[in-house]
C-alpha cells in the first residue's frame, strides 16, 4: 500500500487512517474558510525548522461550544508537511475534523523579536 493510499484528503489537510496523525496541506501553506472568506497562511522556513526540531507543542482546538481545548502533542515535519501525533478519536482530533482552526505554540529556548 503506497503512502497516498494511507491518507484521507480533506480541505484542511490529511489524516492517516492508520495512525490518526494529521498533516498540513503540501506547499507550506495552510488555510481555510473563516466567516465565509478563504484565508491562507504561508509558513516560513524558520517555522518549519522549529516544527522539525522534535520539541513538544501545545495545540489549542475549539470544542463544539466554542471553548478552547488545549493539549500537549508531538509535532514534526514529514515530507514537507506538518504532522502531529494523537490517538484517532481524541477530543482534539474530533475538534480538528469539525473545525480546522488551531493554534500551535512551541517553545524554542531562544528569544525572538518579541521576547
């Protein structure tokens, strides 16, 4: 079975049927429709370096009632796509399937422009 056979395609990324891992769309761009408007974000190479560093991240998803749900997750980069590890039916996975808007926070140990 080839790599593409293992993945489900959706408008906001792909999810592996075997592992439940989510991946970003290829090309370094992520986006979706918010309030009826298409929004796309270009992810800089420096962000991909941090994502591929093996550090843990905090991910915030939205519960059905709109409240935030935060989890600590492993994130990485696989073949140019952002991936995160999760059991297939965890709350964060259900939240992402319903509403693909997420926030990732990764501590790098370095100071940036904003502190």
